[in-house]
């Protein structure tokens, strides 16, 4: 009975643990990165924002135990050498494009930056492409040369930080993505614990390969939300859990 109480207390403590997701905003100077972040967090707009120096740090609360740490980077060229410091380990990347400027040029620049610095970010980072300042030009058309190259982006939308056009939609996808990342981490930790326990059991039973559980077999297609967590297939109970998780992701609108 004492052990059960301890387990319950541990579960309650785990549920209260705050999960932090790192997000970085990339884009040229004056495209509206700061205005978008403030609109997401505080639902307000300030047209007198000064240019960001280095980077600004803000927190967006998805739920009580899930927070997105936003790093709003400076778009000026003289600060680009600082980008790796702020972008390292980012799990969500928002590339912001100003529709009033050369869209193709902006997209090519930052798409190339992401491609060349993939090792800098979290291994399974999620990419968002945000076209800002819809209020200035509601008739804007995104060039096909750009849209045909957006397949690597999880979410693409046209917004206005000033009028809040599509900001709610952006927030919804941010929330969904943050929760999925938390679930990915939890599932990865669970897989790691299973493998570690299996190796320990195998070693204690004298198994040379370190895997003493006959219910485990390799499965190279064991993936979820585009991220490979494990090449191990385990007991039926956890298979059912993983199946439910896959259905959740497949049915999601994100």
C-alpha cells in the first residue's frame, strides 16, 4: 500500500512538470516577427516597436504544463552571427515573410538558412511559413515559385499581426504542434526505458545480445509524426498505446 502511494505521488509530480518547447522566429528586419509574437501572446498590436537587438525572449503558455519559449531574432544582417546561439535546439521554427517586399528573395534566403543549419536545430524540428502584412495587401498572391517549394513546412499561412487575421489559426496549429512534441518526447522516453530494462534483464539472465524479452523484434517502419523513435516492437499492451497515438496524429489537422 505504501508503494502504491509513492507511485501516485510520482505520477502527480510528473503531471505537474512543465514542458518547455523552444521556438525561434526567423526573417528579415521589419517583417513583423515581434508583432506576431506579441499578438500571439497578448493579443495586441503596437506599431511603434523598435528593431530587435540580438533577440527578444517571450513565453507563450499553451497549457499549464506546456510552455513555448519564443526567441524573436533580429533580422538585421549585423546580428546574423548571433543566430546560432538563439536558434540552437529549436523545436519549432517560424520563418516570417513580408508580403510587401520581394517574397521570392526572402523565402530563398531563409529556406536556404534552414537547410544549411539543420544540425543546429532539434533533430525533428517543425517548420512554419508565415506570410505577414495581409492588411496592407489583401489581394496579395504568393508566387508559385515559392509555393512549390514549401513541402517541408508543417504549416503555411497568410496573417496580419495588425488586424489579427489568421492569428487564431496560427495559435491553434502552434498548440497542436507543441502537444505533439511533448507526446513525442514522452514516447521516446518510454521506448528508451523499455530498451534499457530489456537490456538489463537480458544481461542478468546471461543473454549475450542484451535483449532478454522474446516479445521484442525489429521494425524499421516504427515511426510517428515523421520521427523515428525506436526499431523495437514490444508487448501487445504498448503496441495498442502506440496504435492509438498514431491514430491521434493521423487524424489531426496539423
